[in-house]
């Protein structure tokens, strides 16, 4: 066997291995999706994250055009969201130790309530800032909670389940932005908040 034949054989073996690896990985993901509760859980993840990204993507137009918030106020509100989101992520551990299922149910419910309050109090910048921070805190618990749910639901395939979770979240970013844009064009910023509430509450 000459050098070129050796290289060709090596490349062929590598590609064949990659083919089997990809096929095996896809088969594992499909098998995990067929597990009890997984499909329903992933749909709930999609809807909650779509609700969040619908709300957050069009938060700035709402604050600027409905609440009349200026650049400095907008920066302060977004900073408050970031700090509260970090606090929510830190709080998630304590909540999960108490009750995983209750946390899964209550946090999206709280986010939906913030969306409704946002519509009702939208012209009050201080109230808006508080509501955005509370939304951020509630949402901060969501990724941690669902990641924990994956490890409990499919403990033997937690890595594959985590991969599905990441894929669903990435999809929700695009869907949330697109859905929010359609609602914004049809009914304005208040309609976006109502749509975000609907998405957050739908899995309940």
C-alpha cells in the first residue's frame, strides 16, 4: 500500500466513524424525546422562553413609546433587570431544594402577572422599572429549574437531555423575536406584553 492509499483509507475510516457517531447521537436524542414527560416538558420550555424573548426583545419600544423613558432611565431599568436576573439565578437553588415542581409552575405564572401589570401600569416609569426587575428575577430561576428537571427526568441521559434543552432555547429566541414582531406590528407594545403573558401561562 502506498502513501496515498493509506491517506485515503484513513480519511474513509474517519468519515465512516463520524457518520456512525452522528447517527448514534441523533438516535439517542430521538429516544430521549420519546421518554415519558420529555415532549411535554420541552414544549413547556419552548413556550416559557418564547414568552420571555417576546417580552424582552420589545421591552425597549414599550419603555420608550408607552412609558416615555429616556436613555438614562432605560439604562437604569436594564441594569436593574440584569441584577435581579442574577439574584433569581442565585435564588433558584433554595427554591429547588423546597419543591422543583412548584418552582416550575410558579415562576412562569409570576412572569405572566408581571406582563399584565406592565400593560396596566405601563405609563409609570418607576413601576415599570420594578416590574422589569421582578420579571428578571423570576426568569433567572427558569433555566436552572429546567436544567434540574432534565437531570431528574432522564438521569441516565442528562447530557442528551441538556442538548435538547439548549436546542429548544435557541429555537425560542428566534420564535419569540418573530412572534413579538408580528404582534408589535399588529397591536403595538401593549399587545406584545399580553402575548408574552399568554406564552408564559400556556404550559400551565
